[in-house]
C-alpha cells in the first residue's frame, strides 16, 4: 500500500511540475531568453 502511495505521490508531483512549466508565458518567446542574457545577475561584472 505504501509503495503505491509513494509512486502516485511522486508521479503526481512530477505531472504538476510539468504542467506548471508548460503553462509559463515566456516558454515560447525568444525575446525572454535575450533579455535574460543581457540582464544576468550572476555574470561577470562590467561585461
């Protein structure tokens, strides 16, 4: 019983994570990736 519960819980959480990632509005936009490149938080300073 516990094995089935743990399998259902982990698969359900992975399904929820995939669903939430696929609903992101910036997933299909290329300008978001360009904006992230130019405004890096952890990149080299002054570059």
